[in-house]
C-alpha cells in the first residue's frame, strides 16, 4: 500500500512506538522505506545558560541509542532519525525529504491547552503533503 512511512515516536511515553511499528508493517509495501523519528525540543534560552555543554550531545547520543534499540527489536529494517526543533515542523521536514506517502502518528486525547495551541498530530494533519494516519 505505502512505499515510504514516517513513524514519529515520543520516547518520553511508555509506549515507544511498538503499536505504530506493527501497524506500519501491515500498511507497508514489500521493500518500503520506514523511518522511525524522534524530535528533541530545544531548551528555552533562559534555561540553556544553566545546562552543561555536554547535555545536548549526551541527549542526542542517548536518543539515537534508544531509537536503534527500538528498530533492532522490531525485527524489520527501520531507518532512524533524531531531529531538533519543533516536533510538527521536523516531522513534516522528514516526510518531505524522504518523499513519504504516509505519516503514522500517535495522538493523545486533546486537553484544554490543545484547543488553543494544537497538538503535534493536529499540526501534522493540517500541513502534511501526504496521507496521515492518526492512532489513539
């Protein structure tokens, strides 16, 4: 069905994307490219001065290792990417760069703040140039 699927994961949640990876296996064509993506949000400027220099490189290293572990445990060929910036913008950038035809994203039940700011999934749905499947 799909030739290139982007699977954004939030490593701070207990479910690290296993459900989405299983769904991607079902939706993917033989030989499809699957990308497991995590976005590190930037540290606010007022906090950055207090953060040790090694913090950013250590966070990047740890995140890359976590994604590699998830990819290995999945039993399929998953490309991994760690980005830094706004989650919705970076997910959309990966989708465009990879030529994705599907973004498979997890969403939570919207809370009060989401009505004003919007969730990452909602922003991806509004701006994606490819199909988006939102899982709850």
